[in-house]
């Protein structure tokens, strides 16, 4: 009495075990596409995070520059020989935290006929971001006597 084992036969074909080469290649291709999609998403997230950090730093630098400008008496701001002349970059903020960073104050409502009250102050921050693109951000305020 011998033991007789039979293979399971499906649809009249031979017994079959494992995966064919075509099935393995299709699975590898699907997996590779999923991994590439994930890597692309990761790169985009990294770029957006870096841009957000740079913008936050620019806002912090703009706020610091505006605080310094607002501490100066209004008549001194209107003076071209003063510490923050109209349209001239503030040297202390040059390349402070960001690449090619400049802070430039302007006084849009300052005319030739005296100092207006209130004086409008706009400080513009320009820099080059991590991808080499030029970026600009501005902060405005009013100063009264």
C-alpha cells in the first residue's frame, strides 16, 4: 500500500506554481511608478517647505527693519541724509539671513512740500530663493508725529 499524491489540476492544464516572468515584470513596473510618484511628491513638499521658511524669515526681517525705521523721528525720515533715505537699501540688512537680501524703505506720500502727517512707510524685501528665483515682499505702515 503506497501513498499516492495527486497535484491539483485546474481547467485541465498542468499543475502550476509561482508567478510567470511577465507577472513579475508588471508588478515591478507598478511598484516603480508608485515609488517615483512618492519621490516627486516628497521633492515638491521639500521645495514648498523651504519657500515657506524663506518667506517667514523675510517677514521677520521686514518687521525688524520696520521697527528700526519707526523709532526714528518723522522729520529725520524725510531727510535724504538721514539713516533711512528714500529708495536706498538699508546696509545692516544686506544679505542678513537670505541670499541677495536687500531691504529698501520708500515713502510714497512724501513730496517736496514738507513732511506729511501721517507719513506712509513701505519697506520692500528682495532676495533670491533656494531655487534661484527672485522674490519680493513688502510691509507698509504709517508714522505720525
